[in-house]
């Protein structure tokens, strides 16, 4: 049951996300298309069936009534609704999906489901009554029931004969091939699965017929499909090939069978006895060929099926491969895989760097070691890629946030998404969802002007815009949330921070960038009336904490009257990275390769002092500060002369400076190990240490956090 519940929750949440995206897009277009209506009907039918199977009656009831609503809309079309009805329909759908999501969350948290959903059902039913004329709902139901009653199951041969009979004399619909599909035993809801096959074929603009022909509305056809199969009829070999390609991609198909209709062939190519439609007996004979289980696509094709029918029709049998393009894997298994790959990387380094092999000329070993390193790199890339997921899911959720707040605040705002297909580590995505949502809410609530008149007076477009973008830059992803609102007033922020007592130096010494950074400090919050700056600080310290927990950084820029931008810089992955090993005295440090711009031997005359007596050096027509690692961490070393050591020019975000070390030991792939929790009491991360790694010779190397290292030097 645990596995079934997990699969149910995964599929239901996926369907709910699809529904949310569909509703947002449909609301932008101010109507539902025919495909939208069919898709919502399908989603609700699926949720209803799976919820009934899991005995979640609350979810089943809500989904069932929404399904009824969209059955009426599908039968009568969106033209039957006026503009006010369409707006009410959108609001009703968002309320209903919220109710479904709340119930799903209760299941996830092992809480009892709601017992009273009468108000939700009443809202749906009252809307249905409103849009339908008197008695139209009952007549639609009765016609639906009458249709179900008049449809009687037909035998295999009768189904094929019926196709021939109904299409006789219609050359443009001359159907030459029949595909009989059998779904996996016990898969359930066969009529819905048949409808999904129909939808897939319609999407490729294929001309075809199908039997039973009422699978969309008649759930009783499931029994017929289980017993006799589901039939697709096409007119030529080209359509047959296209249909088979689409069918092979469908889930839950056990096997399929192609039956050639000899009566549809041109007369000159067929014997006289074949120039008539298949009789029921002949068709039944051809349709009773053996059906083998689905085979793996790598196996040899199955032998032709035995056929007891005359040569009026020939049959070929194919096994539908099980679709494996997507598979859900528990995240803990991926974590274990990444951990094992990390240990392999360390072990590979220990083997190739063993002191026992020093100064030995082992050509075969060196060649094998290089191949092992290549395979290890490939394994690492694959393991990491398994955890990479696009940001689109997180970004699309912001559409709903903006939509709801637009109505609540009565603001005209559009959300623009850029680079939503950018991929990052699954753990990172889970950690930054809440920060992004918080920043978007702040932009809506406090960034965008209260009225369109204010924007027009400022010479802006009456419709405000929030841009949510993501892009790759080397080993990190930059996510920015910007708005074209009123911006933030640095003077008011500084005054508020001074009143709250969180300034660490005289107010006059703060730059604009430092003032905006105050918004990220704990304690910068207020219970006073919301102003253009106060709301921006509420909870931003929590946002910063969440971003930093995944190794990221956050920065804020703003221009009064023109808008604000919050930028998150997130590492792509945190497990394994390429690093440069350096030594300072007897200590070893690792500098991430992604942060290194250049390393060089400095000359004494190239180093000058700034106004505060700090060392700086010129690189590419710009001056950069020099940080001596041995002075920062009080390490004893004999290399103190600037000409005896090495300068490494590093940069991250908006910081760029040079590190002075004793020696470069070489590049190495390292596995990032977190520091022990008790070291957190000493705030070691803010001292420029981001973690540690185990080297091939067993020594431990500290990994330098380039973004925090420079800040650490300003504290001493």
C-alpha cells in the first residue's frame, strides 16, 4: 500500500501541476479551447478513478462533480457561456483545485480528509445550474444514459465487419488496416486508456476510426475492451506506421495486433473473392490470432501468428514496448548513488596518488589510470545529471501567486518567465522555491505601485511587470526577480535600521549597496504601517538563510522610481567539484576552479599600498586587493616574501581579489564534505571555509569559500 500511495501522490500532484498551468494559460486567453476542456475532463476523470481506488472519497467527489461540469461544457461548447460565466468558471476552477490540493496535502501529512465538502459541491452544482437552461442538465444526462444503453458489445469479427459496412462506398475513408490493442491485465480504466490513445493519434493529425466509439463517455466499454480489445482503423501503410509509432509510446499497452483488410485493396491487386467486405465469420477468424506478451524491443521479432481464417485477411503481431522514457526514483536512492560516486572519486584518487607508486615508471598502469579517470568522470556526470531538474515547475507556480495577488490587491501586473528550462540540483530546487515565492510576493505587495494612475504619472506603462529569469554561468545558476515598480529609498531604509539598532558603523559610512544589504539582516522588520521599504525586509533574513544553506548568495539592487532586482546565485551541484590544491605552510587548501581567473608570480615592484595601507596589485588595467592566507588564518610559513609565493586571482559574484599562497599543488577533482555541525557554533563558514575534502594521499584539505573569504578579511 505504501508503494501504491506514493505512486498515487506522485501522479495526482503531477496532474494538479498540469491543471494549474492549463488554467493560468486559459485565463490569459480568456477562454477554454476544446483541447483545454478535454484535458481538464481527462485529468478529473483520472483523479476520480485513482481516488476511488484508494478510497479517498473526498477527492473522488470533488473530481466527479468537476468532471460532470466539463462534460456539459464539452457537449455544449464554450459558446454557451457568456463573459461573466467564463470569469466565474475560472474562479470556481481555482477554488476547486485549491480544495483538491489541500486534501492531497492532508494525505501526504497522514491527516484525516475533510468530512464536509458540501460548500464546494454546492458551488460547482449551482454554477452548472446557472449555465444550463431548465432541464438541460437532466436531458444531457438522459441522452448520455440512452447512448450507453443502446451501445451493445460486438464480437471481434462483428466490429471489423461493422467498420467495413459503415464505410462501404466511401473511398476517401477506405480503411485498409485494423490495429487491435490489448491493455495490461488489471490496469483498470481501460476506456480512459483507450481515450488517451485516441488523443495521441489526434495530436498527430491522423485520419482514423475507433471501436468502441464511445469510450470517452461510456465507462462500461472497459469490459468490452478487456474481453475483445480496442480497435483502431486506418486507411494506408503510411498512416499505419504513424499510428504504430504513437501507440508504442503509450503506457499500459500489453500487446497490439495489425490485421490487414483485404477488401480495401485495389481490385486489380486482389483476388475476386477478396473484393467484398469481410464477413463476420472471416473477420472473427482473422481476429482470433494468438496474442503474445509484450517483448523487450531488443529481442527478435515474434514469429507470425497462426491464423485459421482463409486468405481474405492476413495478420501481423507486434508487441508494444513498455514506455521507459520517464521513471520516478526515490530521492534517497539518488543521494546514496551520489555518495557512492563520491567515494569512488576519492578511492580513484588514492590509488593513482599512492606514495608506493612515486618515481616508478609504469606505462600500463598510467594508461589504465587515465581510462579509470575518464570512466569516473563519466559516472559522476551521469549521477549528477540524474538529480538535475528544470526550474520550470518552481517558476510556473509563481504564475498562480501573481494571479491571486492581482485580484486581491487590484493591481495590473504581468509575470514574465525567462530561462525556466534551466536545470539545477533537485535539492537546490526544493530549497529555493520558498525564497523565490517570498520575493515575488514582496514585489507584488510593496514593489509595484498601488494604482495605475501612479505609474502613468511616473511615465510608466499602466501594467507593471515582474520578470523571473534564470541562466547558467559556469558552475552556478543566476536567478533574478526584478520589477519595474517604485524601487526602494535608501535613506528611509538606513533610518529604519538605525532605529532598530542594527548598524555596526556610523550611518554616513554606509554605501548604497551596504544599505540595501541591511534588508537581509535579522531584526529588520516592522509592525508599523507598510511603506515602500518596510515590507521588503520582513522575512528576508530567512530567505538569505535558505539560499546560503545550498551554498548560494543573494544580493539586492534598486533605483528609486525605476524598480528593484533581487539576484540569487546558486551552485549547480554541491557534491563533487574541480579544485586547485594549494599549500600554505603545512596546511592544504582547495580553491574551486570555477572561481579562479589566473595564477601568476608577482614582482615586488608590482605591489603597491592603498590609502589604508593594504596591498593591492594591478591586473588587466584594474587594481585588486591581496589577501595573504597565512596572515588571515595565522599559519606559520617560511614564504612571506611576495616574490617567493604565488598569487591566485579569484572572483565570485561582485568580488574579485588575489590570494597569496605558498605553492600550487595541481588540479584535482574533490568531493565536498560538510564540516561537523559543532563547528557551526564558531561561525566558521563566515570565516571563508566552505567545507573540506579528502585527498588521494589521505590528507584533509579545507575548501575555501571565495564569496565569504573577502568579507572575513574585513572583520579583522
